[in-house]
C-alpha cells in the first residue's frame, strides 16, 4: 500500500511540475505570459530504422562498427555530465549511426548521433 501511495504522490508531483505547478504567487502571475520557444539549431537526422540487439551484436562482432561503449565515450565529449539512457544502432542515409539518448543534469533529454564506423560525433539535438 505504501508503494502505491508513493507512486501516486510521485505521479502527481511530476504532473504538477509538467504544468508549472508548485510555484509562488509571483510565478502564477508570470505564468500567463508566453515564454519563447527555442528552435533547434538544425533539424534532427532522418533515422530510417534501428537494428535489433542481435543485429547490433553481429555488426560489432564482425568489426563493421565500433562498440557501443566507444560511442558512449564519444557522446560524453559533448555532454560530459549527462546520463546515457539508451543507445541504438540505426540506419542513416548510406551508413550506420549510434543514436544515444542522454538525460542532462538540468532534466532535459538530448539526442547525440555518433558515426558507427569512425566514432565521431555527427550531431546533437
């Protein structure tokens, strides 16, 4: 029962934060003014499809791509203190890239694209 209550409390807290709750009276009056939305510097890459974990292991074992840990190291050069949440090997244009999803310390998710052959960071979105 305690776990269920904790989950409900956590869900309500997350929902309140998502809509801008838990603010002071000054925050409520300024909440009616629209905030500017930042557009991404460039559009995210067009990913055509990601490989299954078995296919990823095969590509790595055949030395056609770098290991996922090397892609994570490359991503940490552009987002050093973020937590990597997911790494997928995906088809992109004429090759393969690692698409990494990272959670920054400020709570925002960032996608980092790493070339699967060279290990070079191709972009951050």
